[in-house]
């Protein structure tokens, strides 16, 4: 009896894992962001761009836009170079950063 329960549980776990893996994205892109989440550039550009990529790739590419600010505008390139993120909203029209 115990063997049958264990075998059934193992089969269920294997099927669940296979189903999860088949739904997982092939590529994950983390996008750095130096604007607050409510900023129009995040709402109207970055998030819309991320959704379009996910839709157009049929879910093979997942894009996550950082919710927290992890670097100043001038530091976004360094985050990409260091492999922290794969893309970043580096400059937006009308932004002037005097700290660099």
C-alpha cells in the first residue's frame, strides 16, 4: 500500500514538474529602471514594451521591469555591463543628469 502511494505521489510530482517546465519562458530579461513605478515612462513605455515582447514571443521571452530603483541614470549602463540587468531605460527625452 505504501509503495503504491509513493509511486502515485512520485508520478504526480513528475507530471507537475513537466507541466511547469513546459510553461516556463525560454528567456528572461531583467530591465533596470531609475524612475518611480508611477512615472509615465515606466507605465506607458517600459511596461507596455515588456508586455508586447511577451505577447509577440508567445511567452518564450519573459521581461521583468525592476520595481525598485537600483541605480542612478548614469549607473544603468554599469548595471548592464556587470550582468545585474540585461536592459535598462537609460535616457528619456528631457532628462538632464548633472551628477555625471
